[in-house]
C-alpha cells in the first residue's frame, strides 16, 4: 500500500491511498474509492490532457 498526502501536514489533508484492490482519494468524510481500472483510466486522461 502507498499513501500520498496532498498537503504539508497530515491533518485535514486529502490523500491518495493505493492498494492492490483499489485507490482511495480524498479525506475523512469525503472519500472516493476507485477500482484499479478506474484509476488507470483517470491517470491516462490526466496524462493526455483530457482532464
């Protein structure tokens, strides 16, 4: 599992939590869970500039 914090601290910060089964993005009370397939689609759309 890999967890990346998207701010300078660990309180009230969005995270990207990558595990074998899924990827969780967000923070406590506001969390989105993507399948690995959805995560790969999101990454590709960001890389190609679609998002």
